[in-house]
């Protein structure tokens, strides 16, 4: 028991500190199908987009497990700006 407690504490801390390499701008996932044959598509920025995609197909929307809420920079945004020193 003395070995398990520190191991579990270390595992909990490591999983809490783990972050994705790239932030994901897609906040919603559409889940389609049923009866053990489900598919997920996590490419929706708004709940409305996701709901429109599953409308009439019998699916539902859920929050994406990969979305972290951080702003995302794309190559089209250009290089990051450096702060000027006075």
C-alpha cells in the first residue's frame, strides 16, 4: 500500500500536467451511428455547426476532448510579433 499511493499521486500529477502539442480550435464533436458502430467527427467550431451536421442522421454533439480553449495560430496569421524594448 505504501508503494501504490505515491505511484497513484505521481500518475495523477503527470496526467494533469499533460498538454497537447498543438491547440485544437474545434470545440465540438458529432457522434453518429449506434449499436456498437459509432463514428466521431470533431471538426466543429460551434455547437450550431455540429447540430446542423447531425440533423436528421440520429446523432448527437458533445464537447471535444482535445479542445483546450487556448488561441490557435495558423500560418496565415504570420509570424509571431516580438515585443519592442524601449
